[in-house]
């Protein structure tokens, strides 16, 4: 199965949940948005809340008349008009209507305590637009910085003006001007009796509450993402299990030969579980990584461009490190599943053959055999675990190294006035988010290929071509139960010789055909061709006058009940096993089938009768009991044709005889095929086929074959006394 085909199949399962995935991406965007807001709030708490005392603006909301005059005198000509138009003069002791209106309507005037109303102030207008305010703040930062550098408090008190040639170009960065001007505003507020400590605490608590609220929203978004990704992945796994199980149910013997039972179990359980676990992570991190990386990069560009090289270096080291780990680990991932298959196979063989192992005393050998595979698997898992254990310390080293470089170069930027402490802290957090985002993206390069290996194994099952096609369209035919073989031959795929060749016979409705022959002669192959468990290489097989290839498989197999030599029972009750073909069977039909199969005696001897428990594979029943329940199950279905494939072998002679008599009396309208090794089982059949080396060596009734068929005579001779044989021939 090619990679593009695998991806197409995988995407088809995700396509059914496209709305959920789109919702997941939308929630991820919201989650990332909230997570990217937290470093900014951290920066604000440090820069504004701690360093600037909770004051964000360089523009004082109130300023005394003397300071205002000095401020205007040192302000650049182009800035003066803007500053003057943004303030209104307020005389607290004046009773004019204008002053009363300012006291009542302008919130900024309320900052001044009544005991400091012995001087006049200029109050910032409270209806400035945002753009006007930003321009004003820039002008005020420049002017207040000049004032702070060139004038002392005494100079301001005296109304002294600085030399304009000195104050015209301070030569400081905008950030430094901002910090100096805010400190000036803080000092002014102190002089006016404003509680600056209260402002600082209010700002810090307000920002902290917003951080807590945003973190809570981010957590809720994260829970939502986890819920959706888990739900989608679980449904995909459910659909894969359903489709795989449905596909395996359609397998013929050809397909079953391609996969061992252990491999199919491993593919339908371990591989699908691997896909589910990988899907949960992939749905989160494949989208989360790029969204976080883009968002964090855009945020970091607003802080400081000069240190981006540190992040780029950390990302490159992370990617190279993961690439090396992946290069070493991937070959091991590819063989893990095959070893798991081998371990399952060894375990199944040991458990299913535990009695044989005990009889032959091979427990030590089986233990060594299991230990060999287990040790091999353990070794690979240990290697992968050790390799993966390097990832966390390696990541911590990269992150700590990046943090150290950011602090080192950030300190220099702070010293030069190009960066604030809070911004450096935010830069570190953004850097960690970017590195983690690329780590998630890189981890997907390990998780996804590993999941693709499992997807490939599942794909091999789902895409396995069914050789026996269910293309029959004929639905109208007589309900008879007649069977006819016309020159039928069969050989397994790749074999050089036919298993059976040129087989021709017919069975009218209500007749019994017996097939006998040596081991490996092809008896079971003939009966498996009727329900199309195998497909004839050449010739035609007709049931009720219709070629079986033209009949829908469901219809064909509804006409036939097959009882194999090895009785297969399911965990449940005796009644549920007999009524397996139809759980709606009434108790009368189940009881009647049990009576015909000679099962009533041992069923009634049990305390719970038909409700008696049957363990897995009928482990709590004897071979004969299991065989009789299997026969009862076939009879209860009430088919037109019943095939007994050497299914009387576990019965004693008495039970065998009683069973054959019961079948002959009560199932006289059924077409019966009996494959057997014992002459006694088939001697009453309407016709007997003798198979030798895949061909019909003789046909007829029991006594006729004793006289005309050497092969049949030799079989009879090996099972009957000479006296019995002579009596049979002479009669």
C-alpha cells in the first residue's frame, strides 16, 4: 500500500469529522490568543505596576500652575499648541461657574485633596480622542524628561527656565523618556496629596485579576480542545475497528492464509489503539504548534527584534536534535509491531496448546521460546525509552540556554535603555512558547510516521482484495436443497497440482451423500466449495439449479449448515450456542434440535439445563458434548442442506448410531452430506463417493462398493472383521 493511498484512507476517516476539527482549530486559536496575552500582562505588572507605580501615562491629569508654565517654556514650539489645547485652567478657590463645572464634571479634578486647593491647576480635559491622547502623551514625555534632567525642584519653584540649547536634544530613547516622565508625574501627584500607593495596588490587583480570568478562559479552551480531540480520535478508532472487523468477517480461507490470527488481532487492537493515541496528540499539536509559533513571533516582534537570533538558534538546535533522535528511533518503531505480532502468536499457540505442552513436557521449551521474543521486544522498547528519555533534559538544556542568553543580552539592552525588565520577562516567556511550539511540530514527525506504520498495517487488512466476490444477483429459485457438481476442479493459489479434479455428482432433495477417503484425499475441500469458502478453479457447482457464483453469498449460506470436525463453541449458554444462528429461536426449536443431536441427556443432567454456562471454546464440555451441541446448532437453523464434515468422530458407537437414526427419521426432507472416516457412519447413505488423490475412485451404495471399488474395500477391511466383511459382501 503506497504512502499516498494510506494518507488518502486516513484522511477519509478524518473527513467525516470535519466540523468537529474546524471547531477544534477555532478553539485552539482562542486558547493561543489567551496564552499569548499572559506574558504581556506579566510585563505590565513589572513595568507599570512595579517600576512606574501603576501609572501608564506620561501625561499628568492635573498639574499646578507654576510647573505648567515651566513645562510650556521648555516644550518644543510644535508641541506647545497641542499641550495647551488639552488642558483647562482650574482655580479651586474661585466661585465662578466655569470652576464649579470643572469640579463637578471633570474626574481628573477630583484627584486633588481639598487641603491642596490653595493653588491653581491645569486639568486634563476628559473628552480627548484616543489619537489625540497618544500624541499628547508623546509630547509630554519629551517635555517632562527635559524638566527632570535640567531643573531641580527649587528651580521649578522659582520658575526658572533652562537654557534651550541644552534642553533641545536630550538624546534619550523613547522608553527612557517614558520612564523618566512617569516618575515625574508620580512625584507631582505626591505633591498634590494623591495616594500613589493606592494607584499602584489598584493597578497590580486589576491586572492580576485579568490574568487570572484569562488563564481560566485558556484552561477552559484547553479542556474543550482535549474533549474534541479525544472524541474525534475515539470515533475514528471505533470506525476503524468496525471496518476492520467487517472486512475480516468477509475473508475467505485465501485471505486468512495471508494473515495469521495473532497478526489480525494485533492489527485490530494494538495498531488501532496506536492510531487513536497518535490522533489525540496530532489533532492538538499539528494545529497548536504553527498557531502558537506565528502568534508568539508576532508578539515578540513588538518587544525587541535584536534578540530574535537567540530564538532562531534555539529552534535550529531543537530541530537538529529531534532529527537525530528520529533518525535513530524510526527503524525500531517499524519493527516493533511485527515483534508484537510474533509475541501474540507465541502466546496464542502456548495457551491453545497448553494440554499438549503438558503431555509432552515442553513447558520449558515454550517458556524459552516466549522469553526469546519477549526479550527482543523488551530490548527494543528499552532502547526507544532510553532514546526518548534524552528528549526532556535536552529540551530543558536548550530552554535554559536560551533563557540565559536572553537575560545576558537583555540586561545590556536594559542598561542602554532599549528594553524594560518586564519586556525581557515577556520575551523569555514568548521564546519558551515558540520553542515548545516547534518541539510539538517536531514531535509530530515522530508520532505521525509511527501512526502511519500502524495505518499501513490496518490498510493492508482493509484493502485486502477478497478473491471470492459476492456478485450474485439471482434471487429467484426453487427451495429444494439439490446439489450438483459438474467437472469441478480446485487448486490453491500458486500450487502446481489440483487438490481435486473432475468431480461430478448430483444429490436430489432429501437424499444423503457420504464422502469417504484417506486423509488428504480432498474430502473436506469438496464440501467447502459448496458454501464458497473456497472457489472452484474450473467447473460448476449448482445449488437448486443455480450456479453458486450467481447466487448472493448470504442467500447461498442461508441454505447450508456446516458442522466441522473441530467443534467451535462460543462463551455463553448451551441454549445460546444452539440458537446461535437466530437468537429469536423459541425454546421448542432449540429443544427439538438437542433431541435430534442426542444432547438432551447431558443437558438435563446439568443444574441449569439449557441455561448452563459454556466457557470460551467450550472448555468445560467434553469433545463429544461439544460435537453434539455443534450438530444441534446446525439442525436448529432449519436449512435445506446440512454438511457433516467428519463431525461424528468424537462420538461413541452407540451415540453415533442413535444420532444417525434420529437424523434419518426426523430430517428426511433435508439434503445431507456426510464426510467420514468410519464405514459404520456412512453405510446407510443413499450414495457414497470414494475419493482417492482428489478424484472419484468409486461411487454407489455400501454393498455395491465393497464388490466394485478396491479403495473402499481396503478401507472396510481395515475397520471390519473378516467375518463381518464377508457377510456384507454375501448379502
